[in-house]
C-alpha cells in the first residue's frame, strides 16, 4: 500500500501475506466498499426508474430504434442491464478521477490526503468491477429468456453465454464491436485491478507499472458506451454532455503525466528522478503528446457536434472498426504490458545486485 508520500508501505512480517495474495487488504477494501456499493445500487435503481418512466411516456430513444422493447415489464432484465451499465460507467468515471488525483498534482490547500484518495480509488474500483459484472449478468439472463423461443433450454443457455461472455461471440448489429470492446474492458479490469493485492509477490514496481495501464479499461468502457449512444440510442444534448464529461478525464491525465506525484515518473533524463521509471523518457514524452492530441480532438467534437455517430432518423451505420483491428490492438497492448513488466523486473534485479555489491564492498572495508 502506498502512503501519502508516494512510497510503498513495507509488507507485513507474515510470510504468507508477504509472498502471496493479500487477502487481509482485499477483505478490508471490501468492507470499505459496502457503503459505496450500497450507494451504487440506489443509483442503479434510480436509473432503472428513469428508463422505465421514459418508456412509459414514450420519450425513450432506444425504443425508437428497437420498438420491440417498449414493454418494460416483459423486458425488465434488459432495462436492468442498461441501468447497471450506466451506473458502472458513472463509477468508472469516479474511480479514474480519484486515481488521477492520487497519482498526479492536487490543487493547493486540498483537504483530500493521498491516503484517502487511494482508499476511495480502491473501493470504487471494486464497486465498478461488480457493476460491470451485473451489467453483463442481466444481459445474460435476458438473452436466456429471449432464446427460450428458439432453442432447447440447454442450447439457449450456451448461446446466451457465448453472446454475452465470449469476446467476439456476439455477431449482429452494433454489438459486434460494442460488446467485444465492453468485454475486453471487463476482462482487463480484473487482473489490472486486483494486481494491487499481488504487489508483495510481484514487487511494488511491477504493480505500479501494471496499474498505469488501467486507464485503458476506462477508455474501452467509454468507447463501449459511446458506440451505442452514437448509433442512435441517445442524441442531442445528452450525447454532447457525454463527450464534455470526457474532457476533465483527459485534462487530469495530462496533468498526471506532466507532474506525477512520484518523482521517478517525471519527464527528466537527468539525476535520480529517472531512477525506477518503467518507461524511457521518449516513451513518456510520446504519451504526453498523445494526451494533448486527444484533448484537442475531444474539444473539437464538443464544438462541432460531429463524432462519427448518427441521429435516430439516419440509416444505421456499419460497425467500425472491424473486429480484426480490435484484436490486433489487444495483442499490441498485451505486448506493451509484457515488455514493461520485463523492463521493470530487470531494472529491479539490477538495483538489487548493485545494492548487494555495495553492501559487500562496505563489509570488506569494515573488515580491513
């Protein structure tokens, strides 16, 4: 666990806790997440009520695209799936904000300590993963109910499982890409989120290196949401608001890259600040440039209103990009994660050897 100064708290003297999964920390975070998860369930219920009301009064944009869903009582599991999806997106937004505030510069005079931000970040992360699972689970149960008219019970369950939980299994409409992207976000959230509880086995440097890639989970989650909203589910001010809400995330990410809380991550090729960095200076500079371009693109989308989507009155768009492009991106992402971990482990091993050599020379000097 990182303390307010940004260093990592030494592991306990318990050998099992020091070398294995940190179950005590997970249990403590789960207890801490109870109020947070309870609030998330209340918000989910309110979102469900809002969706139900919009269906009842005929203002739902979704039923204009899929009129077969207008019976909210019959398709209640689908609408519960949507409610959990929106609350998951909201909690993902909050946990990213907390994480970026924790690892980047905070406004002067802020009463939020690093320890408190880190605790909120971990508990909201756990809640987000739970909400993502419930989002998929209710879609799974709705698929089972829908398939009952087409297949035998056993076949319907298997078909629903492939559609909902197997990346690339959903083969029709916008979901060909959107559900694939959402599943990748869910499956990446689990190892990247729970890597914290394996930090005593992997080492704190490896955990920190892995955790930097967690922002990709949010990007995929937002992409999953916007793929549906820009395909006609929502239009006008609501869609614009979704894009506007991404600008604070991008700005905080830029601030975190420009002035990170940990000295080893600062953009400098001189002195001790470079020591312990997982990436070379050129790679970190490229990351900053990419974020600046992203912020500029978000501002352009908000100003112009052109985001590549369509209005409900327009003809459906073909899913883009092709699934092969997404799979290729995933392979490159995994390779980047693997290369970073290997680099960090080698640097850690080299530092350990240097410390051992220095200790040996010190011992020899004392002896003479």
